[in-house]
């Protein structure tokens, strides 16, 4: 009975759903991209449902620079898997996080991208300590809310 005008009258509200990346939402980087994508989709849909979102517009992800995950294949799998869900047509936005390398001889520290250089650019030492660069997690979602009841 009747038409729901509320949808047209009120502009769709967009907001961001933030994840606590330190604990719950990291995805094991060694997983195959298809499995990783399934993980992303599940986490995103759960969060969207919990937050009463109508649609997921975008998903922000961090990928370590040394991770073997390829952005394009994630988006490819995601487009397939998300059909018919709240996340259909959502854009995946990837942010690459560089690894940090510290030279154990001269203490010089520098960001590293794959492939790693085996030597310190400052003193030529090969005694390097690499940290980070392999993380992979969801940072936030951009969602649209449920329209008001009518
Ligand atoms: Zn050095």
C-alpha cells in the first residue's frame, strides 16, 4: 500500500565502519587470494549487518609491501563473490604499507619495497633486520544506511 517516499526525500547517509585491526580482522597473508577474498567479504558483510547498513560502498584495506597478494586478483574475485550481497559493486581500496629495515651495523633505517635489497644503502652491511611489510587487514568500510521505515 502506498509508496515509500522517504527513500527519495532523505539523502542517503554515508558513514564509516572502523575495524580494530590489531586484534580481530587480520587475514593470514599466506592464504590464496580466493580464500583471502572470501575472508574479506565475510568480515565486511558481518560488520555491515551489525551496523544496520544497507549497502557497502567501499572497503579500505592495508597490504604489506612484501605480501604476495595482488590487488587486481582480489578485486576480481570480490566482484564475483559479492554478487547479490550488500557488498555488490563495492570498491576495494588498497593501501600498501612498506616494510621497515634497520641496519644492525650503522643503525640506518629505511623503508623497503619488494624485492628487498640485501645490503644497507648507507654502509653496505648485509646484517639487516626487516620488520613489517607482510600485514594484511581491513581498516574500514564505507557504508550507506538503511532508509527510514515507512
Ligand atoms: Zn648500515
